[in-house]
């Protein structure tokens, strides 16, 4: 099997970074850090999150669709030969797609979560502002109203529908 030479998925994007839509990536979590550290020439997890995902999109093993956001790699890749998956993974990690991939590395890969590049912490979807919640500080008097302090900004994710509360405005 030939080594996938380039990240055509990324390179086909405009210089601004993307064609309409988003660049799919993996969630930066402990599994991704395991993979980043396992590379022959380790890279920052932020880069691995995008580039490794692109390899699998290029290889036709993960479809670039928001249907996959929030899913684990294992679910998104569907039925594949493990040897094919390992070849792409080894090509990325070691620059040698025939090199064996240790089982802990393979397991970490299978547990990766696919994300969009929006703010939703669960799937990378786009957050839609709903409301704030807060409390009133009784510091007012006859002339001045009480102060309302915002505790959380409340959003929901347009993709997965989950509610996200944030101390900061997103
Ligand atoms: Zn979401």
C-alpha cells in the first residue's frame, strides 16, 4: 500500500484556511496526546488533531461530514480492515506504513473523537446563544437599581443539541 504523500484534504483549502464549511479534526484529549507523543517526530496535539484526521479523510476511511462530529473513530470509520487502518496510522506516526502499531497506540486512535471546529466541547458544532443566567446583587437604593451579575451564558449546539453554559461569552 502506498504511503499517502500529502494532506490533499488540507491543501485543497484556500489560503485563508478553508473552503466553505469547516476543517474536521480530532478532539484534543488524552488519547490524542498519546498519539502525538508516539510520533517519530512528535508534533503539537493541535496539529496532530487536524493532520491525522486529514490522512484518514484522504484515505477514504473517514467521511468529511458533520454526521461524524462527536463520534468516536471506531464508529465513524465503520467496518475496515485493521491492517488498512494501521497502515495509514503508521504512515502518519512513523513515516512507514508497514511498521507495526502497538496495541495501546491503536486503542488510543480508536477512542479519538471526531469534531468540527466550532465551540461545542462535545462535537465541535456551532453554538447558538440562548440566554444568560445570573443573580441580583442588592446594592441598589432609591435612585439606583440593583446590579444584575451574569453567572453563565447559555448556548445550545446546533449539531448535537446539548446545552453549554459558559462563564465567558463565546
Ligand atoms: Zn455539539
